[in-house]
């Protein structure tokens, strides 16, 4: 059960947010094993940016595929289109960002995991985690980024060889 919790949490880290709903069969042309998913809007509370932020996926056609190794390791590949509109609910100011990835989550049998993303990806990190790794709490990254989680689901390392493209809170201030 703890492993399932980590996988769900990692899905959120990949920019799929908390609104991930059940996948449906993939559309023709994507290939065997790919599942089409869906995301729902969410509101980031005011204590994160100093104002509430409405997060609305304005374009989403994301696919996920699970691969399993004989040792129990599970790899989840993610690709597709994700464009997100972020709105400052105090001022109405809105920015729209591409966060289409791709990404890969590797969940190991001991419960630890890694997240490897490339391209453009959206993140919403807890304040302590963001501060520990010198990152904004809500941001869009460009380029390679790797996150490592211990078996308890704690983020233990972040390696960003790309860069923070947009600090969402600063952009909406």
C-alpha cells in the first residue's frame, strides 16, 4: 500500500496534479500498452504564493505506459500534451505554460523511487522541500530534472541540470 501511495505522489510531481482520474484505453496510433489519462483543475492555497492560484489544464492529452521488470521494479513512462493556465485569484492575472514532459517514474521493490523528466514539466513542492533544494514551490522546469525518494516517500535529492523556466508565484505577483 505504501508503494501505491508513492506512485500516486510521484504522479502529482510529474505535473498531473491531484486530479488524475482513471485511465481509458489509448487511442489508435499511440501503440500497445499506452493509456490515455485525464486531469482536473485544482486550487493551490494562499499560503503557498501569498494568494490562491487556480491551476487549470487547458490542453491535456497525456499517455502513460507501465513496464514491469522481473525483480519487481515498475517503470511508468509519461508523454503527450499538457498546457496549464495558472491564475492569481486575487488579481485575475493568468499565465499559460507548456508542461508536456516527457517523464519517467521508476518504482523499486523496496518502495524507493526516482522521477526523471526532460523537456518542460510543472511542479508544486511542499515549502520545506522547495527550501531545502533551493527551488520555488510552484514552477515549470526546462530540461533534465531527477528527483529521488526513499522507501517512506521522502524526497532525498533533486538534480536539475536544466533550469527553472517560470517561478509561477513570482510571475503572478
